[in-house]
């Protein structure tokens, strides 16, 4: 994320060298808390907001995952990829948390996450029965 892509209440996600399926960038809305966090990064780097390369981000994610005991290992000590929390799992978590707030529609959620098919909301929004029961009260 570069400072050129930061706007008052959203960030512009450009196509990176890997690209996206639809080959388009998008605007991502930010909460007031996210804006405060981003603004605290001012002055550290003239170009990059978080001063992270993809390699550094990956290494930090793995360290946090290990520290939070989200890395599951088999009897041989190898990482069990089917049971270990992945970076992509955080997208499911975010979609579920945001969806449970009940403040945005499915179509708004699609715009936020960059989904062109509303069926993606069903794939990523994974509330438990207990989560839904809380919304009924």
C-alpha cells in the first residue's frame, strides 16, 4: 500500500504484478479505526504505508501464527496444511466479523471484498449457529 493510494475514507488497490482475475483495481472502504492506524504510519516511509515487502509480511504472519498457536503440526513435526490457519483464512474471518455486525448489505460486502458474484459472500461469510442465535435476541 503506497501513500498515493490512501484517501480520506478508502484506499485504492491497484493491480499488482500477480494481477487479479478481473484485471481491475478497486476502492476499499476503511473504518475510522483503520484510518487512525494508517495515519499513525505517516513519516516512516515516503512511499510505502507499512514499509513491508511481501516477503517480510509473509515472515511476520508466520511468526504471529506460530506465537498464537495457529500452526498445527503432525506427529513428525511437519505443518499440517489442512488444519493450519492461513493468510487467506483471515479473509473468511474478516467477512464473518463484518457480516455479523449487520450494518452492511450483501452487495456492499461484495463491493468491499471485490466480489463480482454475491455467491462469494456465502463462501466467505461463515457464522456459527451461536453467532446467528445472538442476532435473534
